[in-house]
C-alpha cells in the first residue's frame, strides 16, 4: 500500500515523457505586469490563477470558486494581514480562541490552530508542522506579497490535509523581468512606517533587485502593539465579598518579526528558487489558557524557520516539472500561567506556571509532472512526502507536580522536572506520504465544456510508545484518506460560465493533538481521535454583463464529519454537521476620466444548518439553528482614486451567533453572559496621498465607529472575546 505514491508518479511521468517526445517550439514569454501595478476590473478578471488546478487559468475558467487579490488592492484598503483580506471575502468570518483571531468559514467556527485552511507560499504548503495551523493573523505580514489567490471550499484532491475550507496562496514578489540595455543592477524598494494608538509601531521594508545572474528579494518587518486592555470575567468562578463574579484586567500585547529572502538564479539555472522565512512572535494569553486571568506576565515566545528550495520548469515547455524540498523548524519558549497566586482557596500559594523550551522539525518534498496528452487533454501527477521529527525538550518544568493526579497535582517549593512533551514519539518520526493525479479535459463533446477530475491518496503512519507503559514495544498506527474531486465548467459565452463541483477533503489530527503528554497544555487521546472529513457539492455562476461589472453566485451543500475541538476542557471529535449555503458577490468599477476612478465590491453569505450529530451520543438532530457561527454576513467596500489621492471604505455586518446547550451549564456564568452573541457592524477607512514620486502619507482607521463587538467564546464560560476597539494608524511610505 505504501508503494502507491511511487507507482502513480512513475505512471504519470512515463505517459508525459512519451507525449513530450513531439514537443512544440517554445512560445515567446509574455511580460508580466509590475507587482505594484493598479488594474481595472477588466484586467483583474484576466489574471490567471494557478492554485485551483495547478495550471494557469482565469478564475471564471478554473474549477471551484477562486478569487485573486492584488498588491495594489492590499495597499488601497490598508490591509496588514491575511485575516484582513479574508474577512472581506464571502463566507469567511472572524473567530477567536485564546490569544489568536482566526478565520471561520461556511458555518464552521475555528479554534486556536485555525485548522481548516491551507496556506501556500509560491505553491508550497507552509502550515505549521506541529499544530497544522494556518498563520493568517497579524504575525504573517503582506510586505512580500505580489498577489493572494483564495480558493473557497475543499482542496484536498490536490493539496492534502487541512484544505477543508479553502486555500490561501501567497505569490511573493520578484524583481522586474527586464534590465536596461547595459544589464545594470535594478532595484525596486519600499519602506513603510506605521505609528498608532495603544503603543502600535510597525516598520517594514522590502527590496527587489536583479542583476545579470540572479534576482533577489530581501525584506523584513518589525511590529509591536500594547493591544486592547479592559476588565472582564474569566472562567475561574472567583467571586468578591458580595458573592458576585469578579472581573480582571485583560491585556493583549503582541510583538512580531518577519524576515524574508528569495533568490532566483537566471540563465542556466532559471526556474530554480531558494527562499527563507524567519517568523517570530511574543505575546500573552488574554484570559489565560486555563481561562484564569493571569496575575503575572506569561510570555509565549515562538519562532519558525522555513527554507524552501524549488525548481519549476519554464511555463513554455510542454512537459512541466516541479521539484520542491522544504525544511521547517518550530521553536517554543512558553511560560504558561494556568493558575494565579492563591488559586483554589490557597491550594496554590504561588500559582501554577508550566515552562517548555523545545522544537519540532519537518522535512517536506514534492515531485510533480504535468503536460498535454492531446490537444484538449492534460495530465498532472505527483508524489509528496513529509517527515516530522521530535528529539526531546531542552527544558520542561513546573512549580507544581502536575502529573501527580492521585494527590491533586500538589504545589512544590522546588521546580518539578516534567517528562518529554511528546514522549510517545521521542526519536520516532511521523511520516506522511501522498500521491495525486489530475486529468483536465477541455472542449468536452466539442462543447465549451471542461472537465477536471482529480484523486489523491494520503497515508500518515508512525510508531508510538505508550507513556504509561514505557517498557512496552512501540505500536504502529496509521491514517489513510482518499480525496476525489470532479468539476465541470460550462462557458457558453465569454462573459458567462457555470460550474459544478463535487469534492472531498480531510484533516488528519496534528502532532499536538495526538501526542501531547506530561503537560497541562493539552489533553489528548490518541486512541479515540479520528480525522476530520468534509464532502461538498458546489454550483456557481460567474457572469460579466459588462466590462465594468462582474457577479458570482455560489450554492453549496457540505457534510462535515468528526470536527475536532475542546469541550469541558477535553479535546475530541465534537460533532458532525450538515450545512447548506449561498454566497452572492458583486464587483464593479467606473472610470470617471479627469475625476478619477471607482472600484467597489459587495457580498452576502448565508448558511443554514440541515442536521447535526453528537460524536459521543451519536444522536442526530435534523434542522435546528446554526451555533458558534453567523448565519448571515454582508460585506462591502469601495475605493476612489484621483490623481495622487486614494480613499477606501469597507464595512462588515455579522448576524447574531447562537450558543450550544453546553455553553450555558453553570448558572452563575449564564447570568453574566447573554444567551447569544449580538450582531455587529464594523467600518474601516484608509486614505493615502502621494506627495512625490517616492513618498506617500496615509491614515488608517479600523473600527471607525468604535463599536464594542464580541466574538463567541465556545464552551461554558462567562465571557466572550472582545474585538479590538478603534485603531488609528498614521502611515509613511517610501519607494525608490
């Protein structure tokens, strides 16, 4: 069974190499627009995307529902993170868990690891190797982004685990494609300084250079904010002298750094690229990981190193080849404050703090071939392999005997050394192997009809030691998944296309969910945890009645199985859920001549709960109300450009979010938290004025009206997560 990836790759490669023997002459390459260029709606709709099918296609021709966001749009609206972009897209909504604001989608709320989105950088998956998390929040900046491709719905048929709710593909900038006549070095550079309220400072710079032999991009970002602070309840149940629940000061500081380097050799080695990402951040945990507001600072310091070596053959060659090798390391330096001093009626006089200094590594490789089999048929196939490695902790200790459950985890006057956090796989690799194949057939039945059929096989396997029986022999475990996709695109006119797609996606449990031991940071049960799955049917209509107007309507039906999350402090498969929904989109622009140019977008999303099954009782309930996610969302934005001035305004409406019965068990908690999370409206504005060819000033205001809005805290707690208040940022941009 494990030989399947190699067999599929050899078969696909043999067919394509045989076909490539009669290769056609290579066409002349077309010059790409500069990465800072502003585009009209007509030009925007002509951009070719690679993410939906790993082949260049316009969004209206590609399988699935896909959107592209350009660097200029990011600049116009003042977006600083992938979250900012996604929250303006249909179907996506903000969710919150502990210290992270993540992305929910299509009626599914997300936890702290944002585990249903897959993020790609230049086609390579960069989700976290330990949590499988998609880092879409503030710690992933946009300074190196040329464009972002967003695919809604399942994508596992090509990309494997985590691509359940969508794919977010970052295309990074490169230096200009041409040199002057003397082939002298060219440099395009930008620097941004943003200063604002709540101690906010953001400095970023990027330089793209090109010589006769190499294209180089170098950039960095430094950001810090004191964040919001307010008084709130926590989950401890502590009361004052009157018996009322106490409120505590909540703070949310965040500091992050990001370094990006990309080298692309030219001439003989053209097609090769080497990139490096250094991502680090430090912050606290808001209401605390145990939902006891911490009484002392509890810094969480994390760092990720990603090095990617990739070769991709010239777009003009008939046989397309891609080879990728990636190394990822995640460093942790955590000091988690579970209980404050004097907790549990004085049982913990010094509180409880657990400290962990460790790292996890992963090596990822991919080989892929694609090319035409005939005039209208193309074949793509590849194999992937990832190896997760853990070799123990540098330090792991607490001021309480956390593992002594028999005596109630008693406090200690000296530091208590704890065992390896992933003791079960110490020095044992976790392997992920996959093979995928995709057939694309255009002009099917001599009609303007195209078919995309794909199939992917994934196998996750490892040996595991039972920490409770250290002398026992390790046991072998595995998870297998098959992810098919079938998509039809009918385009009877150049301005109209209809799409029908059926697909399956999955998410295998991540190492942190499977293997955490000797710790209070997570509660795992490898024997009961099952992979998540989703089956989705989508029907979409893309209509462009005029070059200044585009509309898209999507209807979907999804069946989610074994969704993973925390309930009553325990991690497990919470429930399965059937949903149906509608997403309506509209984009328009207007050229006002000497008076400038307008661009606008708007969308409405609706999700309806069809049925839900509890994973423990297996009780299935038909119908009912959608919980933990909004049923209705409305989003709109408009930008106006005139000479050197740009003004952009965007607004979002999110309907009431209902709770589950298990969220209102404790009467004291239910008394201070409303039965549902109220609906809210938020507006953001961004203004820019170009002072000269090299300098621009701007002003960004988020939550313009200062509305006090909340995101749902799942579980039985007396609080929800308060959204950020009004933020004001002054901007200075320098371009050389």
